[in-house]
């Protein structure tokens, strides 16, 4: 039998030492094949695996992030993980949301542990979107087994449950959430899983107005995400632009943990936060014993990364710095321009490349999918906003036109 040599930093959840050894041998036999099938990076592991490594696993799992203020972005924003980890200590994994099959995360868990990264897993859309949290006992064991790789590596600090805009607060959906909360906090879960933080993001305003929802979330220690959105096209359901999930002054108290997601200031997943806004977010984070802050300007990754770096400096008590930018791009940043479509790059990271007065620009994956856009080569696009410059190219967004079609989340 050929085994793979992977640095062992796992800890057993419920197994005795000999049971753990046998389980790990069975799992590791085909680990490299699984990684290849899931298109996972192997991070340079050698062939062969030493049985002694299995017994070197720690006997207990700490609760990472307790008392910490962690800052990162929603996904790596196109940055290689080692480079990302050199400046930021946490990341929200979005690829896990698209996993409905047999993907495994052994190599990623090892990689992130070696890099010192803390991980928030965005729960599979099967649970949140496909079945709408129905019958959690049928799928939670499957997800728990998947995410155990991150728990055992000591990198998982929480799970993010992002619900679709169609998931309104009703008696039925509250019962589903009640069933899930009861399962997540039941005696059948081990200590490590019982302590795990669960953050829920809703995109229907009814959840923020329901006393029943608030009570059951407090009872099961489920955290309501505090999110900032500019809902210019309806991508965030019926939410008005601004902050959601924040307690009123009368409700405000020192929280054990809060989760903050910031999606931009000028549209869907675009728009940098200025110093005053960053100060407000930092003040919000400091009201809790521990907090996670994630920036999600996915169509302008430079904005998300810079805001995360600036927030980290703020929380460390340093003056907020600004990274050097191109003066020519700064001069027109925020302006509305027109451009001619050059080509469309398809795939998950879809982009539309545009000629803006002789300069190359692009629309990111979300704005390139705006309804009603004429994306034929040579077509003229109007109402484009220059967000920033990235690698010599202008990052553009489509500004909402009054009366235009609304988007779905």
C-alpha cells in the first residue's frame, strides 16, 4: 500500500489513538488522487507517509480567534496564498460554496496551517440555496466531514451561512433554522464543533424585524452578520443600501463575537471605503470580545485588499497608509466614462475588456453579467465608473440607470 507524505497537524475529534490511526491510513491512501480530482493544489508534498506523523497530532483543538480581531477578504482576490498570508491573517473561502460534490480539502488545510492563515468556510450552497436549510440531519454530517480537515488543522474559526434573497423569515424558515441550530449545538457534536462560530447573512429584511428569529439565534449562539451593501440593482434582495444586522443603541451590548462583511461603497462589490468609514468599522469591531472583518469588493480586488490592509493597521493602532497608485488613474477615479467592447473572457472569473479612450479597462464578473448590456465586439457601453487601476488596467463598474432591470443575488 502506498501512502502519501503530508505534514500531519491534525487532531482527532472523537477517535481513540488506534482508531484515529486506522482512519487516517484509510483516508490518506488516495489523498493525492482526491486532490487531483478536486483540482486542489498539492503544495509540494512528497510521496510516502510516516506512521509516526499520525501520532504527533495534538490531543486537543484550541478555539482559534478567541479574543482576536481578524481581517481579510472574501476569497484571495486573485492573490497567491503565500503572498496574501504575508499581509493578512484570515480569509473567507468562497470556493467551498460551489462544492456540491466530492471535493476534499486535505491539501488546502495543510497549506493554510503552514502559512498561519485562519479560515472562514462559506457553507456549500447545497445547504443554503438548494435545500434552504431543510432537513439538516441529512446533509450536515456530510459537510461536517468535509470541513473537519480545517478543524483538525487548527485553522477554522467559523462557518458563514449566506442565505439567498428568496429566503424570507416565515414560520417555516424559522423552524428550519431552529432545527439546524439544535443540531449544531446538540450533545451529539463534540467540543470543538460545539464551540465553532456560525455566522448567518440574510438578504431579506424580514429577518432583521423578527423577534422570534433573534431569540432562536441567541439561544443557539448563531451570529447575525453585520453587512454593508450598496443595493443599486437589487442584488441584495429587498435590503436598502447601507448597514444591516447592527443592533440599535437600546440593544447594543458587549458581544462575544461579531462578523462584518463590507461589499463596497459605489455598487455591487465595488467602491473603496475611506478613512472615516474604516474608523467606523474598526469602532464596531472593538465593541466585541472578538471579531472578523471581511472586505468583498470582488470586482475591484485591489480595493478589497487595500481596505483590509488599512483596517489591519487601524486595529493595530497604526496610522492608515495608502498604497502608491497611478496618478493618471487617480485623476479619473470615480468619473463616469464610456468604452468600446473589445472582447469577453468567459468562465467563473468572467471579464469584459473595454477600450476607454485608448486605455484598457475591464468589468469584473458581477458587473459583466448586468442585464441589458450589449457585449458584442465594438458595442459602446455608457455609464461606466472608474473604480481604480489594477496592473495597468482600469477597473470599471456599471452604474445603475434609473428604471433599469434589477438583478438577483
